C-alpha cells in the first residue's frame, strides 16, 4: 500500500487476517498480554462465547483484569513457555502485534511456533466472537472509544442488549458487572472499536461502519496522511466483498473522511453522511442525511438539535459531554443507531443520558479547591479539542495541561504541533515519554517538548516534570485553589491524576 511503512514488521509472525469463524465450545485460547485494554476484551468475549481461556501479562494486574478474574479466567503474571507447552495445549495464542515487534523472541511465541500453535492478533478472536451478529465497527483517528461506548449505551437503552469491545472502560451500569472493555449480550448488535494501526481492524467486516475522522497519526506505520486515507479506503472496500449492503456513517465535517468518501465512488454500500454545524441561523446547501446544530454550550454540557433526512421532525437534546468533538461523535452514534432502526426520540433520550467512558475527559475528583480530569488524548488534534472542552466545563479557571507523551516517534514527528496546542493551556507539565513499542528512545525527550512549548509563550510555566510519580508530587506543590488540572496521555499517565488527588487530600 502506498505510503505505508512498517506494517509487516509490526505484525511479523502472526497469521494474516482471515474471514471470521465461530468460536467452538471448549476451544482452548491463551491470551498473551491479557492485562491490556483490547486483549482483556478478547479474553472475556471468547470466554462468554464458550472457549476455555487463560492468559498472562508480566505487567501484573491492571484496571482491565478484575473482570477476567471475576469470570474465572486464570491469569499468570509472567511470560513462560509452559503456558504453551503443558497439556492441554492451547489451540491458538491471541497476542498484540506490538509484542511481536518489540519482543519477537518471546518464549511463549517461540514455543507456539515450535508446536505449530496458531499465532493470531487478539482482534481476530473478537471478530470470531462476533460471528452471527450485526457487526458495527467504529473507526477513525480520533473519537473511537467515546463513540463506541456511547453507541453501546444507546443500544442498551433501546433494549437491544449488545455485545461490545470498546478500548476504554465501560461503566458497570453497561457491563452488568465490573467496569470492563467488553460487554456480552444476547442481542444482535456487536459493537467493536476498529483501530487502523498496522491493520488492526483487518479482521472486522462490519455491516455498519462509523468513520469519525481520518488524520495522520502513527508515523511508525503511516508515512503521511495519504497512507492513512489509503488504509481506511482499503478496509471499507474489503468489507464490501463479504458484507451484503454495507453501510458507512461518515462524518463529513472531517476533511479526511471527505477524502475517504470521495474514493468510494464505486463502493456498493450506502453512505450516510453526518455533519456538525454551529449557531442558530438557518442552514443552506445540500442537506446531509443527519446533521447537528449546536444550540448552546456551557459548563453543564451541550444542547444539540438533530435534523435531516434521517429523521422526521428535528430532535433536540442535551448532551452531558462537552466539546465540539463530542457533539460530532454524538452524530456518529445517532447515525448508527438510526440506521439500525431505533426510533429518533429514543435515540435523542439515550444520547442525553450518556455520561462517558473511562479516561475520556473523566472528572477524577477535587482536593484543596483543585479539580482534576484524566484523558487519553495523545495527538495534537485530540489535545486541542480536549483543552477546548475543559474550558467549557471549567470556565474562567487556569488550566494545567499535564501530558505524558505516547511514544518517542510520534513526539518527534509532531513536536511542533504538540508544542503549539500545549501552549494554549495556562501551564504545562510534560512527564517522561512512554516508549511503548519504540526501539529508539534517543530521538527526542520530554524536555525538548517542554522547551518548545515555552518558546511559544515566553514566561509561561512549561517544564519536564519527570516520572508519573515525580510529576504528581511536583504538581501538588504548584497548583492553587481554583485551578483545573487536565492529565493526558497513554502509558501510565492515569496514575498522575490518582496520585495527585492523594497528595491533595493529604
């Protein structure tokens, strides 16, 4: 594929994506890295589909592992070839592609190859668990987790009892148990968060696809924006080979999505366009299938009016989530729900009652008059939109942007863009970079990003604050009553918010 680099090496040693097949009762599946958001969901969904599942993760327990243990899935906290070689042997290993890149000699992977045990990405297990259901795949550079979780909420409220994989913790009210990235239900819909990185979404062939955005990210895999567009187009075209009458709910307010749609001229499916507008004036131009007009936005949320060919009469609702990006996400959710036949009034009510998923502008608490939020944002666009949203939620307050960069290669490739958006905060702390799958940790640093940010606004506080523990401790001595702290990033950044609140309570 033009412009795509590194995808083959990232997935090295794994079986290529194949057409999904039902999980057999009693099928033995071992999940490597079961403490991750996606792998834990694969383990749970395979378990509920009837497989015998166990797993391991040398990182130890994580926020995603309690529901596995509560379901009776045995977990080990180390890598060991005995997980593969001791009877009864697993019939396949589910693993994240990143592990095959950073640790190709992993003892479990090596043992599996020697015994001809199939190595597959955990996404294939989720696709297999979804066989026989109506698959809804939520894709895009930004907004996948919120949109997926929101859609699950709407489907639950509509009584459709969906299954799901979402890359953020769903609240217990949606899972029927502990907070989890997976939900098992008896209804037809099966929602999956479909990630474009290195072809992670290749096993999914959705009946309904939702495309939130398409922008350059993952510079280790995609050489440029065109490569990202190519990947989304190829995924949708492959879907149309096996799915009869596929549907695409496309955010036509996003330039990248517009470019994807322009490439689908001969696509046999139905394209259902959504678009977010602002203001109270009358709209002109060709009508979208579904459009939203922001009527009001304040600290308690956003009022949006839905209108267009997808509806009869317009529907007005109050969203609890802040930010234009979340209003656009709501349109994607509404579009998918309406395409499944849910009544417009019920869609509007369910949109209004959603409170969010874990680590997506999540209010963690307050102490000493300082309010603390946590978010997964790790791309300049996501950070820009999240900062705008917190200013809506906390008007007039000084905003601390606390960022743990996710991967050295992304930070180096987008350093100027990161610095520009971080400089729109009132003060900035940059924690140590979370390397993840990066083999080269010399190409940039947290200090380089902090310095670039400070240059854009001379006199502002912008520092490299060290580890997540050091960052939380440093912040506790700097923040003042009336401040709002927004922690962002992947890796272990969520600990900054927790540790800061502990210190503020002390």
